[in-house]
């Protein structure tokens, strides 16, 4: 003990002690530490029982040096100074200590100090630079006093902190008692951040293993080139004080750091921040990050936002920065609210950006190459022939064979097989539903160019995506068909599709789908219309005026009411005819 104090008194540094750097004073000596990656000159904080006099062994300026508080802190110090007597003669010294606790009635710790420590403190004070000031210069000080010792307010800082949280918060990013330093970042942006092994090990299993595990490090400086300094400070702030400091610029790097060091509570705060700030213009960027950081809940919210705001999300700058897997995950969805031709245009924009990232020429061949499997997820059959002819057919991205087969798909029956999905995107999440309005199937229903029509209404908002129609009684046959949904009062066609279907000769229904979902509002009359060209078919009998569908999971009931559609309807009515099935989403 005596040898350590002697070294401190003479200004000799202890090589094992952490270095201190206080570029600017802070409250009660909690100076803001330097984040300079260059080590600062080592000074010794001294053992836990060191006095304020020992802490003045360095060459600190008592007026402007480290630890000098201002305002209320300085007034507390001045009050404490006046309570101490001058140094005793005959080699005995009274050391001023615990000044910061003077307001609480704390007395000088020097009265119980061992003689050897007091002697060392006197020597330290005598060697301090600048010279100690005579106590006679202060009010109420005996003129016989020799020297008044200046104290650093950082000493006994514990007395000013009433709770464990306040004491640990004081140590955040503070050299006081620190026993490890992190060199965070890389290049010119490296910051040297002090920390305390115990505090980190208490808050993180990763830090606990780092410092206390079987492969524990003994280094006092640890490099973290993959972590951003601001994110690491946010992590430490949370570990020391439970305070969350995240913003739009730092939330993703903080989330990465929280995951790296296994701090799930901070992860949850980051994810919650992202949820609250999720918008159409950042949904794709956040989706990429959510997939990267394995945050399925956040990824699901991003996808839902993209479903509802597909056009705005595709127009955002961040869309072209996503990776191929994220693009594929979006194109696979049945719930996107956008016309397929616009989705193709967005995919081409992404491909142009990707060719630049991979340092390819932006030729059609290279765009197709970088799109990979994503191209097959564009539903070209959902486009109109005009949209396809003006865009994809002339892009050069599709092969000649693909272009020809798609044109044939649009124009002829039977339709040739195409390699692209023709299932409509319904713009809604949930399971596909359907109702059958007939109780029995009979034979021979003929067609002469007149439309089969039936009027209907529903009790709740739904989206109709297609009809089920009866097929031929003569075996496998192809039909050409136009399907429509018409708003009864305004006679407005809300949705239609000129297409075809193949049947196998059975009495089953065969799906014919709209290219886009048709919104059906409650208590509004609509007409379902199908104009078929082909041989005689099966037809339905024992029709029902009301048909109710009950959701298996929710129990929600969707009630259809069918009525006779006046005019040319090819004989279809509530009781019998065509259009036996309505396919919809709720």
C-alpha cells in the first residue's frame, strides 16, 4: 500500500491502471471522455480508498482542469472548503475528502485516515502544479494555515447518486473505474470507448462469455471493426441505464449490435421503433433488413404495407436496392394491389440497377440474367393484349417463343400452354372462398351467343375473383368465354375477362378468373354475366335464392342473395342455368 502511494505521490504512473482523458468538464467531475483512438497518457485513479489529495497527483489545473464542476457543483465545493481546517503542523496533515457530499452533512474522511496515507497525501499536495493556494485567501480560514488542498469533484461521486441506476448511468462512457476499452469502427472513424466488464457481463451473455468464459480475453483493448460507434454507444447506454437512444439513422445498426451481443430487450425496442415508422416509401428497405436480421414479425408488417400501398412502395428509391430474394418474395404474393404491367416495369427498373451493381452492361439479355427466377413470377397472362404488346413484348427480355405463346394465349382458343402464372392477384390476405348456388346438375344447356346472367347481392364487402362454369356433356372440350360483373343501377362493367377454359366432360365446375379482383359492396345489386361459345353443357337445377358461406376459422358469415336478371339471359334464373359458382375473398 505504501509503495503504491509513494509512486502516486511522485507522479509515477501505474501501468495496469486505465488511462483517463477529460477534454471538457462535466457535472460533478463526470467529464465527457475522449473517443480518440490514440491512447491518452496513463494516469492512476488510485485504489478504491484513495483520497482526494491522492487524486491530485497529476498536473491538473484546479480552476479549469478535469473534474471542476460549475454552478451548483462549485458552490457545494466552496461550502465544503470552508468547513476544513488548515493543515496541522509537525508533519500531520488534514486531508480534504468527500467534498461533494458536504451538502448532506458528510464530514472529512481524513479524520480516520492512517498516518502513512495522510503523509503521502501531504506530499502529493505539496508537489501539485499549480502551487497550492493559501487557506488565508478563503473566508473564515485561520491565518496560520499552510496550504489548502484542491480536490477533484469526481471523488466521492457516489454520494451524489441516490440509486443504483444513477450510479451505473454515471459510469456510462466514463473512464472512472473502467477496466476495458473498445476500439469501435474502422478507418478514420474508429472511436475508443471505455467500459466496465462487470456492467457488460451483467447485461449480455455474449460479454459474459467474452470476459468470464472458458476462452475469456485478457486484453484491455478490444477491436470491433464491424460495429458502428453510435450503435455501440446506444447499446452501452441501454446496458448501463435502461435508456433507449435510437433514431432513423441508427436503428438498423443498433438492431444489428443488439443481436450481436444478445440483448433482446434492446432488439424489441428497435423493432417497435421500425414498426411505428414503417411507411410505403421505406417498406422495401425495412423488408430487406428484417429478412437479413431474421425478424419475421417486422417482415410480415412490411409485406402487408406493400400489399396495401404497392404502387407507392414500388416507386420509392429504396425499391431498386433490395436483393433478389426479397424481390422474389414480393413477386410470389397473390395480394399485391397493382396492375401486372406496372409490376413488370418495376422489375425492369430493379434489373437495370442490379446490372450496374454487378458491373454488367444493361442489355436485355443481362437484365433477364439478373432477374433469374423472378421473371417467371411476373403474371403476363393477367395483362391486356395492348399492355403486353406495348411493353413486355418489345422489351427484349422475353424470348421470341415466350412472346408468341403469350400472344396466342390472348387471342386464340384453345389457349396454348404458357410458362407464366395466370392466377389473379386478389389484393387481399386470406383464404379463397366459394359458394355453389345449385343443388343438382342436369344435362344439355345450349348456347347461341346470348349471355347467361344472374343478379346477386351480398351482406358484406367481398372481392370476386372468378366464376365456376359448367362444361361440355360431350367429353373434353374447349370453350371461349367472356365473363363480366356489372353494377346494376349504373349498368357499369366493373370487371371482365375474355378468355377460355378446357373441360373434361364431367359435371364439375371449371374455374374462369378475372384478371383483377372486383370489389362487391354490401346491399348493392350486381349482375354476373358469362357469354360462352362451345357445345352443349351441363347446367344446374334446384337453385337456392340465398346461400351462406361461413368462415371456418372466424365463423364470419357471407350471405349471397340471388334474383332473376331481366332481359336476354339465355334462360339462366335462380332455379336453373349457368354460373353455378362464385369465387371470392373476404
